C-alpha cells in the first residue's frame, strides 16, 4: 500500500517498487491536503490501483486550493486544478480494509481537515500500528487553523480515537519521526488533560 503520495513522490516510489519487486494495490489517503495527495493521480493511474479517501475530503483531489486561506490561494494565482484518479473509493469510520495481506481499521478523525482519517492495525506479532496522517505527531498535533480545520473536533478525535489505543502502539505520523501512543500520552503537551473514555483498545 502507498500512503499519502505528495510532491516528488512518484519517481522515488517507482524506484522503490522496482528495487523490491513490489506491486502496489492501493493508495490510502489520510486527508486531502496538497502535500499528501499531489502525486496520487499518477501513482494510481500509472499502477491501475484505486485511491481511498474520506468523502469529506474528496473535493480536495481536484481542487486542493479549497484547503488554503484566500491570501495563500492568491500566491498560486487563485486556483490550482488537479485531476482525480480514475478510481476513487470512499473511506468510512469503522471500515476494515484488507489489503496486501494486512488488515487496517479506518477511524474518521476530523480536526485537521473534515475528512481526516487514521488507519490502525495489528501486526502478526501482536504489536499495534497507527498511520496517523496529520492528526498526531511526535510532540505535537495537526494544525486546525486552515479551512476545514476545527480545534474542538481535533480534541474529540484525539480523545476518542487516538488515546484509546494501547500505549505500545507505534505511531507513524504524516511528518517527522515515529513515536508511540504511550510516549505521546506521557509527554505531548497538546494531549495534557485529555482523558480517553473507557479502557484502551488492545492493539
């Protein structure tokens, strides 16, 4: 699976696939921001695979400037038009995707964008894995001041979808270093005071 192919992703991805003799089966998109979807169409159409995105962010595949404030749009001349991949499939909260021999559960985590999602899974060894997009970073969280962002929704997503995961869950953010849920629960200042409802989900 390919996750969030942004600017400049196409060529190094092609090299990686050739080097390891891999055939991609899908592109998973954590959200629709430009830096996460810029290369989605050439990657999908070039490999004849679908893109998966939450419907609330689908419009950003063809009109990424909707996610920028007016002054930023003007820097790009007002509008940048892209084209959707030939095949686009919708992600829904709670959906289980079985792809490439792995099983991922989709969690809708609005806040950074309306259609932000995370993907969590359990490896064969029983270890948890969270593909967090721009919802959670090592030591930080995704910004909520762009169009479609909502700080209260972000806090709710973090409390109800992220902090319920087991401490040992490895987190792969959309930017920066990998971390764990336990590390962020203990040290991330943006999570301070957020109590997860119920017991952690055992990943």
